[in-house]
């Protein structure tokens, strides 16, 4: 167990980001304000710097033109990308995604998968918790299979890993 206090805890927490399946965007705030909120409030970064970062993330996530919209005015895929931008605004080294494509159609799942691949190539460690076979096949490089709270398997997404994943999802339970 790691114990940290004050500034040490704040620094440790800022290395990790969480993106939930329910997006966790503030419904009354615009996309821009949702992205800027945490760096301003938690990290106390200068507003001009935070706004510049937010606009860069909006561009990176393909959300240009949606800056002033509130979450209910966005598609599910756009909400998920706004949620990812919100997490990235904190500058984390590691991002955890909980069912990031839950409720998304195939096209929006592909958009999210592309973002996950891009983050990985940029040096962000990405962990995805999912039951979505297409997402696994599209962007995962390694699999950690949990069953009943324990690690049931760990393997790369090579030909053997692909065979195990497909067998599991097709019902034989690898």
C-alpha cells in the first residue's frame, strides 16, 4: 500500500486519468469549459495556458465547432472524445478507460479506437476495460483477462492471443 500526503498525493494523482463509459461530463458546461475545469481548479494552472491546451485537444479530438455545445448536443462518440480530452487536459502518463465504446455504434467505436491508438503512439499508457471484441481487435496490443477478480490470463495480441480472445468471445471460454 502506497501512502502519500498533500503535494505528494496531488502529483501522484495527476499522473493518472480515468475515462468512464458514462462520459462524466458536466451537463451544464460547454465542451470547452468541461475540458478546462480540472486544470484550472485542481492544478491551478494559468487560464491562458489551460485554454490553449483545451483548444489543441478540441482540434486533436475532432471536436472543432463543438466548443460551445453542452454534452446533450453531442453524439455519443463526440461526448466520449470530449471526455478523453477532459482527462488529457490534466497531462496524465496513464489513462484508464472503462468500457469506452459502450452504447456507441460501429462508426463511433472506430473513432474512439483511433484515438486510443494515437494516444498509445504518443507515449500515454492506455488501459482499456472492455467486453467489446471489435475494440480489442482494433487497438489493443496486450490482453489481461480477469475472471472472478483474478488474472485468468495475460498474453500479447499476436496470432495466439487473437485465437484465445476470439475463442473466449465465441463462447468456448479460453
